[in-house]
């Protein structure tokens, strides 16, 4: 995941990747020791290069307010992938489209039923792979024709998930 986070006078590019259960964070091209956890009360505790920071984060429409011991900072967050998704898109290929698993994983939730109408980019199901939950979204608008999985089922790469028409 690549994010661009900026305040009035600076912009930081953050690249977060996860592999084999470990997270790697790069800030402006420099890899840093970084970890975080969301606390039960909605706060976040961050460890950055061995220093601990506790924050309350309030998100709203691409900007957020981060409040810590030293006051509040208002940030703008840009996710280049989200900007691409917001652009006008083609309707997609016509006819039946079969969606298959792009990687092995476990189906956590099926969000639609056979016969349901769906819109482009609507969530269809949640697949857990490499300890991350991925929402599989509709590549086009249409109607769910067939569902080949259920919650709790383990799938392999290329295995049929569902079809849209």
C-alpha cells in the first residue's frame, strides 16, 4: 500500500508491504523500523525507530486529525490506487464473467447472494490470504449468477469464486 501524507509544509510518501507475516515500512525511500496496534479505546500506539507514540486519529474524507501529547496535526492523505478507482470506467466485458481466486486463502465472508444485483466496485466477498483480509470487488455491474464458495472454505489459486452477468 502506498500513501502520500501531507501537512501544510511537507509531504511524506509511505510504502507499507506485508510478506510472511512481517510488515515493512518505507518513508520517503528509507526503510524504518515501524509497527502499530489499534487499542480497544480507538487510539493507536505506534513504534517508530524504537520510539513509542500514542495517538487518537479522526478520519474524514481523505484527511485526518492526529492528536497526541504535543497537540493536534491535520493531515491530507492520498492513496493513488483510490484515485484510479474513482475515475470513470468502462462497463467491463459483456456476458458472463467468472471470478477466480488470485491467490490461495480462506473465504471469511460472502457479501452477496445468487440473483443479487451488484454495482461496479461493490464488495462481493472477503478472502483472507497471508494474514490479510482482502475484499474481492465487482469488476463490473451486473447480477450474481453463481456462487462457488461459502464462508470458511479454503481456496487455491485459480479456483472459482463466483460469476457475474
